[in-house]
C-alpha cells in the first residue's frame, strides 16, 4: 500500500527509492517495487537515471570514462536501459550486491561498460 501511495502521490520519491537500491529496504516494499518494475507499472521511473548509474558504478566505470563516449553511443546506451525488460532483475542484482560479472548476464550495456 505504501508503494501505491508513493506511485500516485510522490512518484519522484519512489524513483529515488529505486535509484538507491537499498538492500535494507523493507522486504514487502521491495517486492512491490520489483513487481512494478517487472510489469512496467512505474513508467515515471527512468531507468537510465536510476539503474544505469548504479550499474555503471558496479562495472567500475567513472563519469570521466562515460564522458569519452560519443553522444550517439551514450544515447543508445540510455535507450537500451530505458527499454530494458530486465529492470526488476537489475534492481534485485544491485540491491543484492551482485558483481559486475553476475550483472553482465542481464545488462544490455555490459559490453560498453566493460570496454570503458
């Protein structure tokens, strides 16, 4: 119910919760967020702004390294992330502290992160 309230009344706050991927988040809240991500029930959550920076960090890629990308390549990365069907798994992996190697299996930008 709390997630539903956030979704309706404070979508920015819910987006922040997704961006933090806090492993200590209440399990029932986490399960509801995972459901929303899996079913695309939170279209206001911009994965390229919430999940991609965390995945970038997981791969050890700095902002300076990201700055070396051409605008077209960065736009393609953002598009892949925003349309990714693995958002719930991604969020679970980030919350669970999975390694870059483990995240590689689900991240559509893994090749680029590894190249950087």
